[in-house]
């Protein structure tokens, strides 16, 4: 009888599965136990294909093994494992039961368990990336590019240390995430291409294969090529852990970009800021007791997911250590690595959906920026005075800001009354005068830079 999903322990298998079954089914295609067994059987099949091509076993052996593998399910393997207490020997026993006696000697011939396990893992992380994760990353990148371009001229106050700084545009703020996510996509593409398999035997020295082949490393390459993989320059009983570690580092660092974006966008929804807002449906409830609440719960949820999954990278780093040619200290911890990818996929899906419906209040952004215009005009004033040759422009302007705070006068009014500043003020360029007379125009090249960033990552990711 099928187990009720609400009897499952992991939220991935009940809460997240129930709320997004279609997406979680796609994740399951690569990271479920069904998928794990499927990929292991795929590697066992490739091994026999290699043996047949090398003339070690009769023609037709690989086809028979492939048909047998297609009929095996995890229940059968797990039942056999109760007897063998060894997962891969259980797997090969299940294959052997389904093939003719002449074929049985060639199942798993020359291989050790981790040849199968590590190669299968490389395959499923690669396939999940190419077929599911990367398209979702590109989808979010496109949404961010469109948002940045749409808002590239929308004035917003820049914020550093939680304080008003100088103005930017909202599109420029979004372009930060266009660039950071673009860099992570490029890194993940590079690291997934480096995932490696192996068919080098018990300690990686090809001991078993060397009894059959003059060049066992050439045989290894031929088997892995059938799966679209390459071997590392050196393996022990395991594939060197850095290949998967690098990829999972990319996963967690990409997750961090989403968490940072979520934190920024959550803060922009504070009541006293109110520059953007998440979509809120007619039937949605913000609070169980306060009917008026409209909480930024989606962005909070994205950050919360990151908090749950990001620390797991430490386990991946600890799995980098394996004594001598191999120990089993990663046998349990390594099974949870796919959940890092699953967590990022959930966060990507939510981030993309929320950003597509994001409301931007350009008037409120301008109003918030206007609140500080009398203060942040200090920077262009200082720069203009310094450019005109004033020897202590920063200190002079700093003191005038204190006077402005105490007197209620504008900084520019105070500056005009300072006789010592007359010749420097007269020397200010037209560009400087424009910035001083209308501080909200003091935007540098925020709009142009936004467009340049979007165009660059568009070219890197979408136009190849």
C-alpha cells in the first residue's frame, strides 16, 4: 500500500510536494531513490556494453543486461540488500537473477561499488542541472533583466548601513542581482562540466581490469564516454571529492544570491519604506489575528530556505576527507547532498513567481529619496569644491552639514553664505551645478550601467 505523504518525515516529501507536485516530480526524476537505482543500473549497463565492444563477452550480452535492468525496481534491490547488507552487490544480484547463466559472469566485471555509485551520482547531478536547474536559473535571470531594464530610470535612494546614502535607480539595484546570478550560472556551468566518473576498481589502480586489458585506463575512458563523462587524472576507490564539492559550492553560493535578493526586497516592503510589494490575492490571509496585514512572506520564505540548506555545505566539505583509498564516513551524509539542489530549485521557483508579479511604487521611491536630498547633496558639493581646488573640501562640507542639521537651513544656502567658498563655487562646472540644484538627478551612470550589465549577461547566457 502506498504510504500517505503526510506520514513522510521530510517537508520536501509532504509540504513542498503537495504545494508544487509538478515541480517536485521533476526533482524526483533525478534525486529520488528510484532515480538513484535507475542511474546505477545505467552505469552497470554501460560497463557491460564496454566489455562487449572489447570482445570480452559474447555479442548480445549488453542487450540482455539492459533489458534486465529496465525491469528492476528499488523494492527488489532493498529486499536483496536485507540479505547482502551491501547495496551494490544487492543491485548486481538482482540483475543476475534476470539474465541467462552465460551472461552472469560479466555483470559488474572489473568494477567496485563506488565505480557505480560515484559515476551514477555525477550523471544525475549533471542531468538535473542541464534539464531542470539551469533552465530555471535562466528563467529567473531573464525576469531580473526585464525588471532591471524596466526600472533603470526609476529614482531610488541608495542605502548603506541601513541609512540613506546617495540616489541610484531601482533598475541599478536589480542589476546587481543580474550580475551576481549570472556569475553563479557561469560558475555552475563550468563546475558541472567537471563532474567525473570512474571505472578504476577497488583502490583506483585498475587491479582487476589489468587482468583483462592491456590498457585498463583506455577501457575506463570508453565506458565513461558512453555516459558522456570523463575520468579524473587520478582516482582511489572513490572519485576525488572536489569535483562534486565545487559544484555544490556553486549551488549554495547561488542560493545565497537569492537569499540576499529576498532580504533586500523584504526590507523594501517595510511599512515605513513601502517601495515595492508582493502580489496579494483576494482570499489570502496575512495574519491569524490582524486582518490588515500584508506580509512579505514569500521573500521571507526564500531566506528561510537558504538558512536551512546553506549550512549543509559544511557536511560536503567534511566529506572531502576519506582515509587512504576510502572510508565509509560519507555513506550516510553523502545521501543528503541532492537535497541542496532540491532546496535551490524550490527557492528559484518561488523567487521567479514572486518577481513576475512584483509591484514597484516609483512615486514612493522618489518620495523616499527626496526626504534625504538636503543631506546627500553633501557629496556632490564636496566633490565639486575639491575639483575646483579647495584644499579641505570634505571637512568644510562635513561641518556645514552639522550646521544645517541644527539651523534647519539647506546645505546649499549655508555654502552660498560662506565667503571663503565664493571662488570655488563660481568654478563649479555646469554638470556640478545641475547636481546641486536638483539632487535627484545625481545618479551617476546608474541607468547606463544597468543597461550594460543586462546586455552583457544577455549576451553571455542567451545569445550563444
